């Protein structure tokens, strides 16, 4: 069955489970029911303190980051959330013995001051807590205090909450987790403030299957990222590198969509092996570009994790490539599928709202390769000709019949937008 785009969009918004033909291709994109919320209608974009600073954060870091996001053009490129991760709390230890309070040595003017500051600059502020009585870094969590904490966050004018389960709920059953995450979701809704809700559960207990049902707008699909493109195995038997994370998301496409996104974890671009918190030795400019391009086409939230002072001109160019960001923020809200897996040479693709397709030719090998996209074979598109634009290079490549071949460097993802030539 072929559906014109308008019909397909209606299906998207009607909330029905569907597996239809998109943009004339029979590559299917099945979907979970769509939430009615307008929150996070496209993947959230912004910055988070954890990947570089860990819990060594303070007011100056947040203010400087907001200012820098404005002056570098990051805000105007779409990065509007500034998310304070773990370590803003005053007390370490269980919530049973300690209240939730702001560490006034780190944040003397409080969190509301920062939210107001962010809002004045046209940005939004995020905060962090968790469903356990302790957070992952050992600070007081929200267990048993969901309503009171949600009300507190809302009174500060917070716009995003990362609610992280790791310490006390790693082994918990789905039923327990659904209640724990659901309680905070309900508490946030009760405040009446639109707060984007990140149910952070490191990809355990198939959270993608039930995250949207408990009101989450995003959920991590894997454990923490390390500052590596391709580390053999998992660093410290725990961390995922860029390629691990990409592999982890294959098959999870149907769970991601408007208002509820598979989260591939925060970006490592600009860390260059110098994070105060993350393990990893850094990646090359090509590898960071590939990481960014893949997170974009896979519709992951895009949260910069670096100290913005350390961004090179190349990092900034990667992070602000408008045509790559447009794949991430496309109104159709689909996560690309892996349509070709020929060893280290893989192709990911997804339809875009305007009838074109986004394509990533990913060369995971250590050598340059010639890669080919065949529109009939790989995407099942009936087009006689395709117009190809290389959006990484920002160049129109011309019209091609059936096949487009190009050289792809080691660890490069060649990013294309193709449209019908006839
Ligand atoms: C981890 C989480 C990190 C960071 C950290 C804070 O569980 O994956 O992204 O939030 O906790 O302690």
C-alpha cells in the first residue's frame, strides 16, 4: 500500500500504530502511539554539565556557558537547553537522612536565578535528580518526595528534568521502574509547568518499550558514552563508544518519535580526551563529525558535553552545520534505519518531511572505501533519477540514475540528502 505524504502525516498524529509506506518506499517505519504533548516535538538540543565537569560545577560555569552559547551562535543554531547534571545538591547520602537543598557554595544565588538568566537570554534551564534515595554521584535523590521536588523545580522555572535511576534501581523490575518514573512524571504534570522529562535508565529493562507510556520525552538507550569512536570492547566493562551506541539503536527505530526520543547520550565533540569526568582518549575531527552526523540522522537529543572554551573552530563548525541539524529537527521525527549492512560499510536512511531522504554512508573500517547508494535496491524508491546533495560538504553533486557512488574516508559518514529527479 502506498500512502501520499499528507495521509502518512495524518496517521502520525492520529496516534495509531502503523507500518505504512513512506515517501513511496516500502522501507517501513513502525510507530508507537504518539503522545499528545507538544513538549520535545523535535529532539531537545542544548548542553549538559556532566561529560566535562562531572559534579565540579558552579554558578560561574553555568552563567559562562549560557553567555558562550549566545556569543558562539550555538543558541541560534538551536541549542537552547542548559542542563545542570548531578552535583548541584548540598548533601551527599540518603534522602532518608538529608533534605534536598542547593549547595550554596557552588550556587550562591540559587537555581531560580540561573533559570531567570537563561530565560532572559532566550534559553531554558535543566536540572537533575533521580528516583532513588541517592543519585548516581551519591547526592540526595527524590524517592518518596516526588510531588514536593517537582513543585520545587517548577517554582525555580526549570524546563527540563533528567531523572536518573542508576544507583538504586539498576536491577529493578519493569513494574517497579514504571511506578518510580511514572510518579515523577505525574508530579511534574501536576505543577502545570511544561518540563521536558528525561527518564534516564541507561538502556536497561527495555525502557524504549515503556518510556513514552510513563510520560518520558527521552530515555537513554545505553550506558554512559566514553570519549572514544571505537574502543575495543567496552572500557571498564561499562562504557559505550560511538559505534557501540549506533549499534545499540538498530532495531529501536519504532520507539522514537515526536515527543519521545531514543537518547544516544550526550555528545563528546570537543572533549578531545580532556574531560574531568569521562574516560576515553578523544577522537579525530572526522570521527567527531561522524558522531554528530549519526546522532542527527538517528534523531537523538543533541546535548553538547564539552567545556565550550575548549571547542576548536572545527568542533564549532561541526556542531553548527545547519543542514546536518535539520535532519535531527525534521518535523517528521523519524529515526534512520540501517538499510545496508555490508560488514564495516553501512547505510542508514530516513524520509524527511519535504519528500526527500536523508542518507548516511558510514565507513567503519580503517581504510578509505568507495560506497554506493542504489535507490531501488537499498531504499526501494521508484525514482528514475535522484538529485544528490552532499550536506557535509554543502555541495550539490548533480543528478544520478539509480546509483550514486562516492569515496568515503575511514570512520567518515558521508551525509546526503536525495530527492526525486523526475
Ligand atoms: C550517570 C549518568 C550520567 C550522569 C551521572 C551523574 O548514571 O549516566 O549521564 O548523569 O549519572 O551522576
